[in-house]
């Protein structure tokens, strides 16, 4: 109790001096032990106070204070509309703390035979509780909170009642440094053939261009919104805007553009059709990779039927525009209903994703051989051989996605079978002398990919790095890439990210075409095409987007071997201006991003992301960051940069006061540390 009291005193001193919102913006990962290490104390106190409130009807002053602090801590809807990698420190603290608090409340009241959330009225009582918490924390609008509950309740209720999931296991998987805990019950491994031993050197064979190079189109994350409406509110409170609604007298600057909008809006049909028509002007396209996410971001109001209709419409368009050209798709997290939630083949039938797999097989069967049917119906993954010596493996890697609730039910049962199948398929490809491309929606290095899954995935990649010629992802909506390193640190494989056709959020639509040499099927170059959304929308009804080639990858380097890419990372770390140029392409030259720029933290995050293929393995990232930091210090500047980072928050409000209070708080914290911790 003394520890809690002292912590609350310290916490109150800091909050009284400057708002918690501003204070947490200035904290770094090194300060975890000051406040972040006590996140569970705040969560436990809140859950105890809240359960007492539910039982007695009396809201204590402590509960009111905690509620207000938590509600003012986060960045409103940005926790819904930005990736975890872009969450600000205050959002991370909010998510870790409220996750533990809410899970404590729910699991206690679900599992207690006399609990308020048990019995015949469990669903309605729980919904009322969650809506109250949603309002208390100012998370989202009542419609969004209500919809999220309705679509997720059956799955979450089953998992809580039929597993040992608790605050430690659920919140401990959040990729937040102060929230992660090691959990032996979530540990498992793939059986990897060890006949070749560990990788002893970098993969350094430089792929060469030929006269017969294949051209492969990479499309990703269309996120077509059939409810997009030009002129509707583009700056709304919900996670998805620019939709059909009773929007009256909206000022022009707040209205949705004709061809899409930089704000939190998905792609209108005219954008999708225009993009496909422009791609048709590109000449030879040998294959098309589509790396997932067709359904829009209205995660609170999807249905199985609406998802199927949207998916059908887009794949029919691909067939119409590209005729007999083979399309090789991968599933995205938004294709499911509820979004993100994919159960394995052993979950109860009413929670199964078979409805989606059956529908996709119907749409994909013209492009894929009958042999692919069994694994698609089993889990949405498959393999094909488009030509002798060349194999494509398409994964449904939602079993790495930490927002797939079934991971918390049985992570091993959810994830292991498909990865073991990947290993065995690569082993067969090795025996047959084949080279392989892997398609998967979620990059393994992202913060929202389960590190255990990513670790095992990388073990497989290391074993078959000589077989794997390229990996192709989507999901982030950014023009990105990442390099996979062996356990001993050797660069061994490249994952290319296709960006997105949707402008969600603050980006220009893009697609990419790869040049692939026809012997080892390695990428020898690629070109990315975009149009400027501001310019397109300013033309009104008469104009159309002006697509242009943003860049060739060979503008940066001609050595596209993993070893060559690793050396190029070094070169960018040593040349910050080159890294700034790379970042501008990463955000597809989007006007809102270019206007805010990329400060030193943004540059450090950018160089780090390139070298992380499992979120908890950052050795190479830290080496590159160290090189970059030295070069940034060497840059001669006469003014302090206050340009916002990529997340859009400069963290410099009331800088003098915040800095002074932070120093005082740190001193107090370190003084009490030996007593508190």
C-alpha cells in the first residue's frame, strides 16, 4: 500500500505541474521505470475502484480522478487510425494501462459465478459496461463503441470463458516496451530441418537485369469504400470518414475530395478504376500480386455479406481489366468479420472463417490450380508454380497479428500449423530446385506482428534463404521494405512492401511494378507510380489524376542482393539527406507529410524499421541508429528543429516548462526508486 501511495504522490506531483498529456510526450524508453513500470498499479487501482462502483453505485473521488487522467492521456482517434509504430508515448501508456484495467474488470466479472457479467443478462450488462467505459475514456463515438462491441462480443466472450486469458497474457503481448512480459505459455517452435546448419555468410549474389525480365505488378490495400461520398465530412470523429451521412453545410476545406482524401478516408470507386486503367497503359505485366485488404476501415459496422460484396467487386474488376493475366492474392486482416479475427480450423463452427475462405476460393479459382483448394479452405493459404523452377507461396499470416483474438485463446494451435506447412513447402521446393516468392499481408518486423511468430518465421527464412528470392507484403500503407537477418546477423532476404491504393491516411495512392530476372527470380529493380491527391482534387469534375513515376529503386542502388541492401542502409545512415529523400518516398510525397517533414526521431525510426524483421530483435537497427545519430550531430544547424515527427506531433508545446518539470520529476523518481521499486 505504501508503494502505491508513494507512486500516486509522485504521479500527482508531475501531473499538477504539467498535464500528463504533455509530460508523457517528453518521456523516452529509458524512463520506463518512472511511470511506465507502474502502469499495472494504475490499472489495478482503477479496476478495484470501478468494480466497487458497479457494486455500490458510488463513484469515489479516486475513480473520478483516474478516469479523467486516462481520458486526457490519449490522442483521441489516432489510436484507431495510426499503426502501433506511430503511436505516441502517451498513447502507449494509455493502451497498456486501460488494457490491463478493462481485462481485469471483464475477466473477474465474467468468471465469478456471482459476477455482474455472468448469467442470462451477461451480454446486455457487458455492453452497458463497455459503453460506459468507452464514454469514460473518451475512446470513440457511441455508435462506434456500440458497433465494436456487437461484432466482437461473441468471440471475446467465448475466449474469456474457455481459456486462462487474463490481463497479463493479453496486454503482455502488446508491443509496448513497458507492457511486454515474457510468457512461457505462449512459447512454441517450428520443427526446422537442420541438415544445412546456420547461415555462415551474407546472401550477396547480385541479381542482374536481362532482356527477358519478368514484370510483376504489386497492388495492395485498396480498401474500397462503397459509401465514400464526395463533399461529405472528411475530418470526422470516427475511424473512417468521407462517408454517406447527413452532412449539411460542410465547408469546402472539410469536404471529401473527388478522388479521395488525405484524411482518414478510404478509396472511392472512381479512384480504383482510374488506377487500374492507368496500369493497363504500362504494357507487359506477367503476374499480379495482391497483398491483401480490400474492405474499408469501418471495423465497427462490417458484416459477412457486405465484406463478400466488396471483395467480389474488386476481384471482378481485376479480372475485367487484366484478362488472362494471373492474379496471386493474399488475405488481409480487414477481409474477416469481425475485422482481424481469424480462427484456426479447430474453433467452433460459429466462429470459423470458412465462409470467407469458401468465398475467396470461388473468386480465385480461375487464377489458381485445383490443388490450392484444400489449403485455402483450411486457412486461406496456398502455393502455385506459375512456371518451371518458380514457386509462389501465399500466406494468411493473421496468425501473427496481435489483434486476432484467437492468438490469446491458443497461440500455438493458431499459428504453428501454417508455419510448419510453409517450412515443408520450402523443403519440397529446395528438393525440386525451385526459387520462391512469399506473399503475406503483414510484415514480420511490424510492431503488430507477434514476436514469437516472427522469430519462427525468420528461422524458416534462414534455413531456406538460398531458395527464397523475394518476400512481398502490404498492411502498413507505406512504401517500405525490410531486411531479414540470420541469427548470426547475416543479411539473408528482402521483404518489399507495396504501399496502398487507399490514401488512408495522409498518403498519395500508389502501385508498383517489379523487374524480376527469370533465372533466380530476384528483383533487379522496381518503379513506383503515384499521383498527387491535392492536384487531382483541385481539377474538379473535368480533370483526372496525373499519374507519374515517383522513382526507380535503382536510383538508390544497383545492388539488390540482401548484402548490398544492408550496405545501402549503412550509406543512408551516414548520409541523412539521402535518408530524408527515402522517407519522402516512403510517404509517397504526400503534401501533409512533406509539410511537416521528418525530424531526427522520425529519421531514427525510419532507419530502424528497415533492419527489423522481428520486433524484439533490434541489434542491427541500433547499429544504424548509432551511425545516424553521429551524423546528425555533425550537421551544422543554427536553430533547434521543432518539425513534427511522422506521427504529426512535435511534442514541443510548453517546452521550457515541460523540460524543467521533467528534470525535477526524474530527480524525485530516482530518489524514491530504491523505495518504490
